[in-house]
């Protein structure tokens, strides 16, 4: 085997990985060949289950007990990682190679302050004293753009926002000047503006340090702005790799073409432009406000002033029969707060009406209202009971709202309606993929034949091809049943494809509500323009 070139930081040659399972051997990675040089960003793209994260774990030596490396090698700075002992790998992690995970909440210890976790890497790998490490930690947090680093060092993870936590994780990854960093979907859980800020931060630090980076993502538009070279992985195999211009501009493989075709394009409308409405609104929201927090007991005794947090402030909007209304805004803008108020999960002040009937509070949301207004949550793992089979999950709304008939027949029809086999009725949620679980959640929502379905970030955790299939399914159901949708998302490219109108929210306020074809107009509100500018746009590509 030839020796790695001088400038090669990470070199993977003919690497194969298997998992031993109860159902036999699963070939997770097959003859992987990749190389990353100093100062280079290599993008790795593929669907869920394609092997992206397995490759990252192999490089970091985080392999589970049932993993078997059956061929090839992974070399960091010319050294074979498979030949290293566990102690040697432990010393290398953080100092020579680091990783930034998708969800910062799961990569930070909830029982330790952010500063303690950051300084641990500095004392262990750079030999700094605790005082020196604390000072260097504050400097690192300032370097990644956090305001008041001294205060942030003392905070616990739950006291920081998602974007703040990801900046701390990135600071920790860069703290010891490693030769290579792996970024595993680092912006997937973040809103569009925070994602843009994190991406800009990464590019600045990468250019400053010259680190070799493996950037894993299913966001092809983001990768086109980030990486110089891209590798496409499918079912454990690299199907093609090359420059961004080559892969995105003239892909050779059908699989790559399918991935590119699934990327949301604002200029490719998937619904017709609706004419002016002449019918009465289906749902009206008038001056609705939602406040969080109860007055503390001691404040009530002492007469101290207490100010509740406003999740929504005097929101007014309407949804027409059969309309798809999109709501966009960064995290904390009040999108989900409004959805929960409309479904009785949040108490609210103000007035709503549905089908001409006044809804002033939870007491007015009776069985008929709940039948007509359904909510699909972001994470099906959190909304589907793991102890119930799919037929039990779908059977409950049929018992509550359905007509008399054969339950197995009705459940089978619901499953087929969302393009799942009838045999899935006997499965449990853990036996389904993320996209399949979300289809079950959609089937459950449509079991009552609702007139309005609220979709709360239902595609944010899905890869681009699965997202496209879910959106296509929703539009089919929309056309078949004439159902109105309130579609909450931070993906402006997607919402511009499917919504008739778009409402823009910021910190609890409704900034503006406009027809979709006018959302990019230069006379839009400043915050709307900021959202549009933050959306990753494919650079130098044909899509």
C-alpha cells in the first residue's frame, strides 16, 4: 500500500465495516475510499441509513460492540487508527481529531457548567492549569461570537439556547487546534438564521486554522456553499465524488440526480396560486396572546411586581378553506406557541373562530372541534406511543371520531393512504424508519377526516429525499380531501414551494402576512429580508 501524501490529513482506503445483528451480518460500509487534505472541507451527503454516521464513528473509534472492521484502513496524519490502543485513541480525541454532533444538547453533560466542559479539554490536551484553561475558555467563547463569555462559562447547558450550545461545542472542538474535525449535521436542529451564523462561524474558523474538515449533511444547498469537494454515499458505498461544480452541476449517477431533484426550489411551485378568496374563513385568530409563567408564591405575598413572558402578542390571521398557510421565523418566534394555542395545549387571551363558531378558550374546543383540527408534531418518536402497535395508534382516533365499520379495514386504508403496507399495522414504532413513523403520524391526523391540519416542523429532522416524499404525500391528501394546512417551518425554500400565503413571525409578533409570490419582494419588512438572505442558496450550481 502506498504511503499517504505529505498534505493528506485523513486517508481512508478500501474500508469495510459490518454489524453483527440478530438477523445476520449487515454490511454498513463497503470499500470506502476518501482523502482530506489540510485546509480542505470534504462534504459527505446521503440519505438516512446511507452510512454517513457509521463512517464518522469509525474515524473517531466510537464503534459499538457488534461492529466488525473487515478490511481497509483509516489513517490520520499517516498513522493507522485501527492499530491504536483505547488509551492512545483517548489521547488523540480532542487533541488531533474532534467531532461536532448534530444535537448539542446530547453532546454536553447536563450536570456540568459549560465552562467546566470546555476547560476539561484544555487541561487534558494542552496541559494548562485550571486558571489558564478558564481564561483560554473565555477567549474561545468570545472567538465563536458569544456575548458575555465570562457569564456563559458559568451557565449550565439548559440555560443556553440551541445556537449558544452549538457554539460552545464548536469552541471545544477547535480548542486544541486538531488536525481534523468531523461535523455531523451541525445545523440540522437550528433555525435558518442561527444555522447561517453557525455556518459562517465554521467557515471563518476553518480558514483561520487550516483544519481538515469532513462535513456531513443532507442539505445539498448548504454543502454547495461550504465544501470544495463532495462525496455521495448510498447504502454504504461512495457512488461518486468530485468538485462541487462537477457533482451538483453535472452529476453522473442517477442517485445523485434524485437527491438534487428533491432539493426544495422556490421557483418550482408545487401548488397553484390561489385567487382572491370569496368564501368565509375556515379559521380566524383575532388578537391572540399567549403568556408563560405563573406569579411566584413569595411575590404574591410581598406584592412584588411580576412580568410574564409573552410567547405571542396580539396575533391576528385567518385561514381559508383548503388553503396552505405557511408560518416562518427563527426559534423562539412563537410559531409553535400559536399552534398549541389553536389546539388547546396553551391557554390564550383573545378570540378565535372556526367555521363561524367562536372559540374563546379550552372549554369551547369540544369533540367536534378536535375532530376538525388536528396537529402533527415535529418528532414522531415523541408523539407515537412506543408500547402500542400501529393498529392501536390508528385505532384510537377511529374509535373517537370514526364511523362504525371494520377497524382492520379502516386502519389498512389509512396505511395505504400514506403509502405504507397494511402489514405495518402489526409493527411497533421502533420497527419503522423516521419517515415511516411520520407517515403514521400523518395517517393518525387524517383518521378523523379533519378540515384543518397543523404541521409543526414535521420535515425538519428528515433528509432531503424523505422530506420530498412527505411533502408530496401531504399535497396529495390536500388535493384529495381539500384539507387546509397550517405549515410551520424554518425552511423558506420549502414553504415557498407549497404555501399560498406566508406569515412571518419574530419574538412573538406577526411581522407580516403576504402571498407567497410576494415574499421575496424588496419592499418586504427588514426581518423578512433577513430570513430570505439567510437561506442557503446553491452557489455555482444548476439547480
